[in-house]
């Protein structure tokens, strides 16, 4: 029998990411890095995250904040205990709950049935999808608001507010 050659596992740019596998539970201090942070699905992180791009998998709970020097992506059905801040763009997945402000320098896409307990601010366009509920003010250059979304606060959009209706 010939010896089976062992394949080398190669992860492209592995040193540029902090990867926590699904089900990971952390209980001490925030994770802070100048690299990307990728959190798997169904994790519980008991403190904040700060990194280049921050990506949080579906159904994950972050006890504190998310600060991204680049983009922030919060998966479906996640809960964030405090603020989400991104220096570029952000996407908040369906059914997510954010218990703090949401501040983004670029474009912001807020998914269906998202609940935000704080003000929303974007340096560009904000899209707020069906069933989303913002308990605070929304400030952006322009806003695309689904007719079934709800904002309990003021709206400031100097470049326009567009109401989206079901087809």
C-alpha cells in the first residue's frame, strides 16, 4: 500500500482574521483587533467586538457593542446589547435586535422585522425593510422606507424620503 499523501490545509490569509467557530462562548473582555472579525452562527459573546470588518453569523448574541473600522454585517436573528458603529457600510439581517444606536458612515441596509432601540444615522442612504421598527430618530442623506416599517422618532433626509410599497 502506498502511503496516502496528506493534503496540507491552506487557509487564504488566515492571519488576517479572528475566526470563532459556531457555538463559541467568550466570557472575558472585548475582542479588539485591527484585523477582520468573523463570528459563527449560534455564538454568545459576553463583551464587545472591535475590528476592521466585523461579521456576525445568524442567531448570535453579542452582549456589548460592535465597532467596525470597515463594514459591519449582523446576521439574521442576532441580538446586540449596545451600539453598532461602522466607518463604512452596514447590513443588519432579518429579525435582529440592536439595543443601542446604529451609526454608519456609508450605506445602511436594515432587514425585515429588525428592531433598533436607539437612533439610526448614516452618511449616505438608509434602506429600512418591511416590518422593521426603529425606536429613535433616523438621519441620513436619503431614506428608502417600506410602508410597513415603523419609526418612533423624527426623520431627517435632505436628499429625499422614498416610501416603498408591495408590488
